[in-house]
C-alpha cells in the first residue's frame, strides 16, 4: 500500500501555478487559459476525454483504488479554471455597465462550479485518506482549499455568517499546518494562505457587527472551537494524525530556516519562494563560518601544517562570493514580491503589527551591502599582503664592505630603489575598492532599516568618513 501512496498537495500546487501564470499581476485571463490547457493535457494523458466533435461520451465514475495523482490534479485545475473565470467576469462587470447583471450571474455560476469541483476533489481525498493512500497533510490542504473557495462564494452572496464559519475553520487548519510544518517552506506556504484570507475574515466579522472585528485570531479561535467538528468531520483525529506525521529527521532540520532577528524583533519570511533563497543564504553563511573556524584553528594549533595567508584569503573571498550570490538571488525574489504587492489590491498584505515584505527587502539589501563591504576589505588586505610577500621574496642581497677591520653590509643605490619599488597596479586597485566601499555605505545609509535606527545611521556615517580619509 505504501507504493500506491499519492503525494498530492493542493495548496502547494495552487501557489506555484498562480504565481507562475499571471496572478501576481491579477491577470485572471492568462491564468484561466493556463488552467484550460493544463486540464486538456491531463485528460489526454489520463484518457478521460469526452469524445470528438459533437458526440459527447460520458465517462464512468472512477473507483478509489484506480485514482492517480493526475486525476486529483485534473479536479483541482478544473476548480481553479472556473474560479479564475469567475474573477475575470467580475472584473468585466465592474467596467461594463450595460452588461453588469448578466456578467455577475455568469460569474456566480462559474464560482458555484468551482465549489462543486473542489467538493468532488475533497470527497476523493477523504476516500484516499481512509485507505491510507493519502497523508493527513494532503487531506488538510485539500480541506482548507475547499473551505476557502466555499467561504468566498458565500461571502460573494452576502451570506457572511456562513462565510465566516467556513473561512474561520480554514484559517484554523492553516494554523495547524504552519505549526506542524516539517520544513520552513511548508510553514511559509500555510502562513501565506492564512494571511490571504485574513482580511476576508475581518470583513465578514465587520459586516456581522462584531465589536472586535479587527482581532482576526480571536474570531478564528471563537469560531473554530464551536464549529470545527461540524464543518470538518473528524477534525481532532485529523489534526492528531498530522502531528504524528510531522516528526522530521536530520534532513528536515536542514530545511529549517533559523530565526532572523533585527533590532530585537524577528524578520518575517511569509513566502515560500523567499524561504528557498534564504535557506541558500543560510547555508552560505554556515560555510563562511566554517572557513573562519578553520582559519582560527590553523592559527592556534602548532602541530598542524601551516597554510599560507594568501591561500586562506582566497578561501575567504570564495566564501564571500558564494554568500553574495545567494543574497543577490534573495534580493531579486524580494524585489519581485514587493512589485507584485504594489500591483495587487492588498490581498497579500501582512497582518497589522508585523513587518511587511518591504522591510524584508530592505533587510536583504542591507545584508548584501554589508557582506560586499566585508569582501572588499578582505580583498584589500589580500592585495597588500601579496605585495609584501613579493617584496620580501625579491629582496636584494647586500654587498659586504670593510671598514676599520669590520665587515658591514650596505645595499647599493640600485638595490635601495628596488626595495621601495611596488607594483604600479596596487594602489589604483586599492583606491577602486575603497570607492566601491564608499558607494556601498552611501547606498546603505538610504535604506529604511538604517534610517529607523539612529545609532546604526551614525555608525554608517562614521564609517563613510573613515573610508574617505583612508582613501
């Protein structure tokens, strides 16, 4: 039975497809066409087409033991296709006053069809979970996805009471997924969907006249405690099964992102893509620390073979290059997330009182500039050391002179000139590196994370003045 276990993750697949095919910029038409193409390919590969031409061929029901991962994906993309078409028609209704009522009716019909596809998907997932062919995490994700769609449909029909219950239980399941996540990416995935439905829960509570509609966590706790077992059959047993599956090993710990603290508060990572690049940054920082640790061990140990300082510097520069590459990728991802948030209508906004993606972007830029400055300083030290090494290696021999019965060694004028001679490229290279450091410091001074900290801003200004004087 373990060989037939399906690795279906509804929320993971939906998040990847939405971000890759237009929903970052609210292009529902592009996403709908992508879902249509995907469903056609899945039907062809599964041999579940409805015939050719005008002849309609009704398909027999699929038995649970014959269900494959592709069939679950087909149901999911059918639901996504109908939902995207509903949102597209809703946007057209807002811009076309003559056809508003007809477009709204069509949008509601498409939304209802999306809920039906999602409900069918959930029923198959429940049957697979009962036969141990689907994990608890897979069922929880499918349940949360269905509840979110149903809650939005009810909210669209102004049934705010039922919508609040559906969205509240979905948020409770997402919180369980985030708390029991094996990897940081899974945790960020659940957190992203929870943040997405947070404003909708607050709006439903406001329409129902809740005195504390702003307290989303309190509303979710109240609603989920009363309604969770009625909305989700076997809610407690499902959560207990999820807890049992969440035990991870060493590989899972490697995929855990260590908490990042700035000014005594954590830096939020609420996006799966951002978690991936920050994990690469974390591994690069660990390699850099290992390189520094090896260097200190070699300097302290007398019995170990000594390694040249130039070799150590080259290793350090290579470690800095790796972390700069990872930070550049992280900055690119964070910048795209900031641009996407500016284009959307606030559906991906962070909860009130937390640091948003703009802060994360500024923090990553600060780390990138800081590591770049450290790398440039190491390059300056390496260049000076290599110049001194070459100078001592080519140091001229002195000629012996006799003076009053004593033999002394005095260098000739040519030899003295050779002693003070250095590579003509050394000082221009150092000046260029110092210019780069000054440029990085000036860019660092304009960041919001630096501007909000007076002590840090003063330290950056002092470093700029010191580097200019050194130059």
